C-alpha cells in the first residue's frame, strides 16, 4: 500500500489527502481519477477564458485579473443564487390566493374532481366502419383446399373488399374551461 502511495503523481496524492481531510475513508480508486479529470478540465476552462479576456484587453500575457475574471464568470454561470426571501414570500402569497379544488368525498384516497386532474383520457381511437353482408363467406370446399391456395384466395378477398377511410375520434387533453 505504501509503494502505491509513492508511485502516485503529486496531484493524486493531494486528492487523496483532500478526501481524507473531509473524513472519507472508503472510496473506489477511480474516484481519484474522476476528481483529477474534473480538476484539469476546470483549470483548462478557466485558463482558456483568461486568455480570451487578456487578448480582448490587448495584453500579451495573462495576469491575475484575467484569471479572477474567468473564475468569477465560471461561478456566475455555473451556480445561480436563489431569489431573495421577500420575492419567494410574495410568490407564495399570490399562489396561495387561488383556492384548491374541492376534494371528492369517497372512500379511499382523496382526489380532486376528474376535470381537475390529468388522468382523463387523452388519446385518439381509429374506428373503422364494419363490413356487413359484403364480407365473402367461405364454404366447406374452400376450407379443404391446400394452404398455398388459401393464402392466395385470402389475399384476393382482401383486395375485393371496398376501401373505407377510418373515422377518427379524439378526446380532450385537459379539462373544459368556461370562456
């Protein structure tokens, strides 16, 4: 185990020390590699942004101000601050002014009325018109024919049937609302 510690690069040793300082004793060995990958990617992104800022300012080298600006832009882009407490209270107050729908008083779980839920049917059915008296009846003689002739005759019968367009039936996606 001590030999493995000596063979590790300096950055991997730092990651292991960070994990140990945070109280993490058991972890997969791949975790160290994942942290290193994240660390390197973040560093490259920050330095690339700092280089762009430096070039934009007309400087030939990157200075600490460029790096600070790049880090700040990463933090602003990656992490968003929650809205202030006052804004959240105002939103909650306006939302809570709307009364909840009346619950159904039936045994079991209390649910709002069906019109207020998303469990109503929201699909389409294709209903084809049934063929009456137009269907060709099979006789006993046809049933005794060979299987090859059965497939050919059934295909011919299908082509002889009149073609009709299916009728579409649709259901509303949401509850009906008064206009």
